[in-house]
């Protein structure tokens, strides 16, 4: 039977019913917000206080964590098969008996765990499998156990939000005060033997009453009914919060915050229309808001408007602020003029490494209560030693030195013991003197370098050289991308965002950066002096050229945790950004 168009009266009735439904939904989520607010604040405060107490007694905290890891793992099949339950009982025996492992070394036992759903690596049930955010290769399966959830991962989130609330209590002033883009709620479609396989940032479905449950958990822009695409979800977030006294925007990656502003500009007309008509993406939602529509329309007329223009009430944003993410700072300053900032925790799917306790942007204390941590000086070829199965001497947290870089090894309460992820951290300082907690920041990934002739240039070295060269030239700097160009002889090509770019500037800047690289990397200097490498070629590009390229490659499945990578394995990006 052919479908007929509804009559005008039926269309009106439908829109009226939809508005009634949306009004009811709005009332229900705000009831949840009000009921949850006080308890959430108290939970975050307590987690924050426990973190601070552990930072004052770090040795006690590390002893407790290791005892907990041994306790939850000793009776597991894997530990019994290798006699770890008998041989590993303290720091010395644990480090002597259990080998340093890479993720791939756990492949066989993880495969077994997918079938047992607990009892193989630890004696805690596996509630879901966490996948990495990468777009290539086979996604990892990191066991998310009940014990890990309750004892480590949720307390880490609570402690971080405790820091945020201590510095900015206004972020829970009212139901529209906070826009959380750190986490999402998405229906899961990927399973491993019946258990969900999803990103760690996806906090859906809720596992139990102690799972992550912020006041805005039922907000209409946060639930699984929102679009799954990055652009669609961001549009819904923006639409629901326009015209509100938004105080705080949280994010993992700074690129998400830049994208938020760009999407307002790109979809401004649709947003103004939705505000005037009381719709969301053309569908009925609540009452029209002509004042908010007029305000946004006026903001859109202003070239280079900021998010502070959109929401004058903004007082805080948070995201990663160190390593390559720090290159976004000039863009963030433009998007959030006069707005305070706090860092997001240093973490990955495999575990939490630092938790912010103040507004220091580039360094935070080792998350002493999140894992049992060991360190190996970065100059040690750890990958080669682990590959050959050779024993490696490690240092504990109270044996590292300020000013040095270290491989980080961590043992988690989910069964992944002595895990080396390849991350290298710099120790900025030791808080509290000898035996105190190291304040650290992520520097680079081990083995991520370019080497035409043995120079092994790392991302950190390229970043340092470019920042030095740009500063000497008196230029401003945004993002950059660098990659190898093969030839006779080969050389490196870098694109750098900067205002007022021209060929004359590029030539001089290339020379300055080349000289800086020679100073930083003696092997690069040797290869350059012998003619085996040509000088690095630097091309300045307009601000946002690289950012636009990066955002264009953001995939729907990893939008929340998407990472900008300045160090590339080829120079395909050059043609895409500046042409041939």
C-alpha cells in the first residue's frame, strides 16, 4: 500500500507531541542531575583526598598496589601455570620472576581469557574488552575487569574531577554548566565471545551503580540517542548548550576543542534556525529561543570569533596540554581568550600514568596509586633486550632522577603485569625531596623515529628544533608535520603553521632549524657534514592548514581519543596541504 503524506492537522499534532516528549525528557534528565550532584561532588572530593594522601606516602601506596595485584592474580590459571603464585610475593621477587612484557606477549593468554571471561589473568570477571583508538592494525583487547573498574579506573576519574571541582566549583552550578566531551555513551556493536569490545572513553552501558555516573549522564546531548559521527554528536552538543551559561568544556584532545569552534562556524545558519524554531537538527525540541538565536547570529558576523564570544560565561577548559598536544596552545588561546585551563590525565587504554592535582599544564605527579611503576633509562635499548628475553634492571619511582627520560613499565590490576607500552616520560622534578613523587610528562614513543643513515631523529628532537628556529626567526607557530623524502641524498620536509609565510622566510627558517637539529642530534650533524643528508626543507603554511587536514582524517570510531601526530612516516601530507 503506497505511503500517503500526513494531513496538515496530523503534522501539527505530530510536532506538538514531539515537543511534549522533549519537554518531558528535559525534565527527567534534570531530575537525575539534581539527585546525583551532591553525591558526585562528595565522591570526587574523597577520591581527590585519597590521591593527595597517597602522594604524601608514595612508598606505602606502591606497596599496597603491588600487594593488591599479587592478591587478585595469584590464584589465576596463568600465575599457577608459571609458578608465579609461589615465586612472586614482594617487590624483589616480583621483579625477578615475572618478565617485562609487551602487549603482543600477552596475546595467547588474552585469547584464552576471551573464552573464560576471567580467571585466566586475574581472579576478577572481565566485564568488557577495551580497544585502542588507532585506525590501522588489529585493535587491542585490554581486559576491563570488575576489580580494575572499582579499584583503579573509576577512582582515577573521580580524583581528576575532584581537582577540577576544587579549582572551579562552578562547573556544577547548574545542569547546563558543563559540556563533557571526554566520555561518550554509544551503543556497542562489537563483541568478543559475547562481551562488549569498545573504547575506554565509551561509558555505556553502565556496569553497576559504582560505574562512571556524572550528573549529566542522562543529558540529551550525552546519551546514546545522539548521532555517532563526530560532526553529528558535536552539533547536538552545541545546539543544546547554546543560550545557556556554560562554564566548562572538557576534552581529552585539544583538537576536539578547536573542532567545536569550527563546527559552530560551519553550521552557524542551521544552529540559528534551530534556536529560532525550537528544534534540534530540524526536529522539535523544547521552546524557541530567539534571544540565543540573535546572539549567535551576531557572533557569527564577527571574523575569527572565539568560544568565549559564543559563551561569555566560560571560565574553564581542560585537555591534554603536553608533548605534541602542546602545539595547539596558540590555537587554544585564540579560541579561549582569558579562560582558565587544567590538564587532562596522562593515560591510555592500558592504564593511567598521571592525574592532575593543580593547573600546571605540562607536568603532573606520577599516579602512584594506579599501578606498580618501574623505570628504565631511555638510552637503554629496552626493545632489543625484551625481544631477546634478557633480564633488565629496573628502577622504582624513588630511584629516578629529575631531568632524565625513562621507559615506563607498569603492572595493572587487570592482569597485565610489567607491561612496557613503549612510552617514554621525562622526569621534570621530584616533589618532596629524596623518596618523593616524580612529576613527569610524556615525551615520545620508543622506536618512533626516522633514520635514513643512522641519525634516528625523534619527534621530540624535531619539535625542539622547529620551536627553536621559529623563535629565533621571531615568528609565531601553530602545528607542524614532518616526514622523510627519499632522494640522492634524502632529506626531511616539514610544514609549519605560521602567519606571514613567504619563500624568503622559508629559506631562512629552514637554515635555522637545520642548524638546531645539528646541535640536538650529533648523528644528524655528522650525516649533514658528510653530504649523506640534505638540509631539512621547511615550508610555512597558513594557520589552520594542518589543523584542517588533521580534522579531515578524524574517523567516527575514534573521534574522542583521536590523536594528532606531527611525525609522519612519509610526506603524502605535503601534497594534500600545499599541493605538488
